[in-house]
C-alpha cells in the first residue's frame, strides 16, 4: 500500500470516528441546549470551520473544483431544507431514545437513500442490496420497539428514523451536486441550515443556552459534521468512493460503543439482536458497493480504407464491467479505441 493510500485510510477512519462522537456528546449537551438550537449550532460549527479551511486553501481549491451554478439551485435549496429538518428530528429523538440505539438507527439512512433513488430517480437496486435493506429495516424495527411483548414503540426512535429518511432524500439531492465544489456545498449546508434552525428556535421561543455550551456545540459540529465530511472527501480521492464508504460505515457501531463508555447506557437483548442483524445488513451494503456492475459507453473509430480514401465511422456500444474498488458514476467520460479494419 502506498503512502498516499495509508494516509487516505487514516483519514477515512478519522472521518467515521469524528461523526461517531455526535450521538453521545449531543445527548450530553441536550441537557443544556434545546434540540432546535442544538441542530443550529452543529451546522454553524460545520459551516464556519470548513469556511475557514476554504479561505486558507482557496487558490488551490479554485484550480480543482467547479463552482455551483444557477442550474444547481433547486437541488441546493432541497438539500438545505432537509438539512434543517433532519438534525432537529435527530436531536428531538435523542431526548428520549438512547444514544446507542440512535447511532444504529442512523443506518436506516441507507434504506431511505436506496428506496428514494429507486422510486424517484429510477436507479437500479441489486438483489444483494434489497436483502441488506430488509435486514436493516428489521433491525431498525427491533430498535424502535421498547417492549416486544406489548409492542410499545419508542417515539424517540421514530424521530431518529424520520431524520434518517430526511437525510436519505438529502443524499439524493446532494448526489446531483457531487461533481461541484465540495467546500461550497458543505459551507452552504452549514451556514444556511444553521440559520434556518436558529430562526425556528427563536419562533418557538426556545431559550438561548449559556455561551460555553454554544461553544461546545460549535466545536462538535465542526468535527462531527464539517471536518468529518471534509476528511471523507479527501480520503475518496485516493481510495475511491467504495472503500471510503466501507470505512465510514463503521461510524454507527463506534457511536454505539462510545455511548456505553461515555454515557454508561444499559444494554438490552433487543439491542444485541438488532446489532447482529444490522452488521450483516451493513456488510452486504459494503459488498454491493465493492462489487457494483455498471456500464461504460465506448466509442470505437473504424477507419475504412477504400481506393486510397479514408473515412471515419463512429460506432457506440456498451458492455458491463465489474470494478471492485469504485462505484463512481462514469457517465461523464468515454474511452476511445482505434481499430484499423482492412477491406
């Protein structure tokens, strides 16, 4: 493994670890900060922190990144709106749900993202991914039920699931912007989502927390939201999307472990059963990502030589490839091969 890939692997792992701290520490801060203000400060921390990094590296970024355009406005607006709703729902869920359960329930975002991609954006879902979706859904149902014998639902867990669905739709909007300036996307997410949540908190009449708790929330937002995404993108450039996703998929499990260590949360039989099922489902998602089959369009230039006259004909065809290390969208490029045919 090259030095670049070693560094990229460390960055991907750090991205997962930074996000994993979100659940247990947010639950601790929610004792002093209302859910809406908490969501606001988390995104403000992400936007401000990544904004500072962008200013320090602006010249280099401008050379390699394409800026957002007017055509991107609908997806940008949808992304920001959902980023206002999702963290508020998550923080509301954390008020009553355990941090460990919430960490695992975040994986329902995979299900929501896949189903929305299928139903709305007409993307193809493999059999392996369907099985993973069913397993993750089953696991989420177990985590949502407080008492199997009476089937009493945990409303906190339902809020977390609602947040995962919002983020699933948001992922599909963000996917439409994925080739654009990543710094701009994170900054817009952070600042505008933070402003939106802040206004909602003021309208609701939420009480502004003490300054030190605001600072804690901003720092957590920078690491758990902003810097986590930043490191994730950096890792992608050397590892590819699939491998980076594989490392990042460990975040919910780290979050659950941190919840037990930091918050001393109790463990139920439901949790262990759900954890086992969730691990199998998440593993299948990673396998599906690594083994994705997709189609390239190739242009072959056929050179016909007749009586000394050369003419070019372009013949396009497609055929499937199996790539183990990339699930990237290749629709934006073509490979050209020249074949000389004698007649």
